[in-house]
């Protein structure tokens, strides 16, 4: 039996040809065709099949045999499928059966206590089993599996899903209280898709940079989405939403830093302009007030002598104070600039 068989949520189907010796290759091709058709059904894309070889050697789980090397010829297979897919699977098998030329035996394990066995070569014979099989399926497990499949697909029980479940409730003769409990169990801790969105968004806030959404962090988030039955499309939407928010935040931060840098550049330009203007006014005062000096031993003495000439008249002191205030210079900035001007003047005086 396939390892994925779980009688609580699955039923098991075994297909085998008792006439395979008549034309083994036809049987082999029939088995491959049916397996391929079943694997393409919605909800069965990841189902596993245990092929039954003509040699009766176990094959393990797998798909159709690999092309290339000469494979064993298969005479049947076993598979497990979700309970809500019972009717869909048997209809697919019935369609296939009408296209075959051989007779096949079918074992359908619905519960540990109920297995249907029949031999058929026509779809109508197999179709007669559907009502019987559905009557034997455990009603609560069947309803819960169907509700859970809707939640896995849509993230919640949509109005259309609830309408279908209402029909199923009547067919299975379940009470409203029973189905309400089963609906709650199918939804889990979240009552609506909106609640799942809110929870998933909060979890995504842990992602603080774009690269996290392409790393192990997103693998963890995908596992959480599976656990809470949040459809892949919705998880991808919320991922794109978070990615967009991160990009907006990054762009706002870039603009903020650029604005701060531009403000700093503008402040620097204005400061340099103020210093340049003050320098021009200071040099003009020097030209007006400076008397030729002789005998200054070094630059410090030279500077002290010039400042003594400049600050001697109260008129000049007032003009300097007014200029410093007008150009919004601190005493330290003004003193440093005046020192540079006087040092340059000293060097020029030594060259004369």
C-alpha cells in the first residue's frame, strides 16, 4: 500500500489487470494512461503511485517509468486520494475504462472496515459504485476534508463553498451544529481570510530588507502560510505588498538623506559666502587703518601690532562688531579668519 494512505482524510484505489498475460504491453500502456490522467486532476498533482510490475517485484512510490532503459511492464498501481475527490477519481477511471479493451479489477478502500472490490470493463458498472461508496464514506471526515480543501484553495469558506457544503450537509444528513463545528475546525484559529492577512502581514514586519524575501526567511513564511491554509497566490500577494513597502521606505530614507546632505551643502555654501564677505570687509578696514610697521620680529608680534592699530579707534571696533553680527559669525570663526588674513599680510610684508 502507498505510504501516503490515511483513512481519515483519504481513500485508496487499487487498479489491476487480471488479463495482462493476453497482451502485456497494452496493459502497460493502459496503466500509464490512467495514471497520467489521474495525476492531472486538480488536487492530485502531487499524489504518489505504487506501480505493480508484471514481475511482481516492488517498485516503490513514483510516477510512470522513465523512458530510455527497458522498464518492467506494469499491470496496475495503487494510489491514495482525498475523500472529497472520490466521485471525480471514479469518473476519470470510468472514462478511461470505456477506452480500454481489457477487464480490470478494482479495490476501493474507503475506511479500515469498508473495501469495495469489483471487476469491470465498462464505465457504467464502475459508476454504480459511486453512490454506494459515498454512502460508506465517514460523513464527518468527508465533510471536513471537503471543507478543508476549500480553505486550502481559497483561504476561507467563500459563499460558493458554503453553498456547496450546505448541499453536502443535507446529503450526509449532518446537523447544523455538526457542520458549524467542522467548518471551524477546517478554518483553524483564523475565522476569515482577512484575519489570515493581518497575521501574515504582522509576521512579514520582521523582514526589514528586500534580500530577506529571497532567503530562508521567506521559506519559513511559506511554511507558515501552508500551516494556516493561506493560498500560495495570497502569500505571494502579501510578499509583493511587503516588498513594495520596503522599497517605499528605502526610497523615503534615500530622499531624507539626500535632503539632509543638500541642506548641509547649502549651509556650507552660505557659511563660506558669509566668511568671504566678512573677509572683504575686514581687509577693507585694514587698508583704511593700517600704518606701515617696521621691526616686527615674528608673525605673532606683527599680528598683535596690526590689531592694536585696527582696534584702537572705537569706530573701527564698532564696524567689526557690526560685521560679525551681520554675517552671523561666532567669535571663533571671525578670529580664525582674521588670523589667516594677518598671516598672509605678514608674509607679503616680508617680501617687500
